[in-house]
């Protein structure tokens, strides 16, 4: 059994590294309440042995897992969810209504990811996707309530990053499990000023207006912490909400600055994103070289640019 890398955050919450790309890049969460457990996100198919090891390490069995809750069906969040369901026979999957069909029949997800990455890279990074029986899936509407041994969890529709995105609010700790809709905050970039974060505009359903509404919904719960897939827990929310709103606005302005000239604009958008993120990180006190910042954020710069390009294409079709 591989060695699991995880952190006990207290109050029955464990942040598990899903071993994608590099350490402290992508996480999922285990919530334990008495003799019952829930997983929020799942990493990829390759992450599942690590996740099951963490479950065993905290003294629970697969039979004690009550819920598997992917925030959305992007593969770094939900690629392993079907396999977790197969291994946890008493679990119910809670997922956004727009994501549920893809968990039941992942054929389109597999085809889409293979088209983007190529079959070899898809197998290497994501493995495969295990279908989930329809009768074990709940397509959760906004404000759907879950009970984990008396611990109240709410599943909320939170678009912006994706239109099939949900976030989970834990009443006990007043914490949101945010998937990607509270942005990205790698611990590599922590400074004396605290955490740094930025918006993630990856393909294909970036929705800045919906995202603004999601942030209002987050704030309405007066949260104490946000638990991000990329990566782990952040606090200092009075500072981070404005920072995320600014990053979101920056991404929109970068895209709109290139809207009029469609030919060859993707690399121009990506370069503007890189410059923006480097400047923001440096202003936060990050003392890495520009090359190192660009290297650590290379995948995000690439995907953010692709997402903004798709958004501009949607705007052009709607005009």
C-alpha cells in the first residue's frame, strides 16, 4: 500500500494530497464524525489507494463511508470518485445535477479528456473512470442538506468556475469546501502576509457574473475558513475575498483586451496572465525568481488562458 500524505486539520477534517503533478498541488478531504465518514473530492483514479490508506489510518473502514461528494466533474476532483464508490459499498454520491450524468456514464468525460491530453497522457495522469450505479447517486439541488452522524453539511450550487460546481458548507466549523470556486492558493506562495490566491478560469464554463454571485453566497454564511482543492485551508477571509475579486476582474479584463483580435490571441492571453500572476505574487512578497513563479504556475497559466479563450468564443456566438 502506498504511503498517504495528509494533514489533520482538526474537528474531524483531514486534507489528503492526491499526488497529482507535485506535492501540495491537489487535495481531497475526509470528514469524520464518530463512526461515519464523507469524502469531498477524490483526486484521480490513481489517488484512490492513498485515500483509502488515509481512511484506514484514522481507524475507519470503507463500509463506514456514507458520502462521496465531488465538487464538480473535472478529473482532478472527480476522476477517482467512481472507484471510491465501488470500494465503499454503503456510500451515496452527492453531486451537482449537471455533473450526475457524467458520473453515471463517464464516456463523454473520457472522450473529452483523451481528446485534450491524448490517450497516453490521460492514462498516465488520470487512469480511468469507474461508472457509478444510478441508484447510488443523488443529484443535489441548491441547499441540499446532508447528515453525517448529526453533523450538518449543506451542498450549494456555486457556479463561476464550472456550471456543474457545488460547494459544501460544514456548520460545525463554519468552513466551505470550495473545490475551485475560491480560486487557487498554493502553499509555496505563502509569505509573512499570509496566503496568496488567484482565480482559476479553466475551460469550459467560466462565468464571471455567476462567480460574483457565488462569492456573495459564500460570504452569507460568515465563514471562518475555506478548504480549497488547490491547496488546503485558508483563513484571513477579509483579505482574501477582495483579492479573489480583483483576480477575477483581472482575468476578465485580460480577456476583453484581446476580444477584438481573435487570430492568434491564445498565446497573447496566456502571456498577459503570466505577467499578471507574477506581478501579483511579487506584490505579495513572494521572493522566487520570475522564472520559478512561471514554472510553478505553468499549468494554471495554460488552462486559464484556454478558459478565457473559450469564454470569448461563447461571447462572440451570443453577440
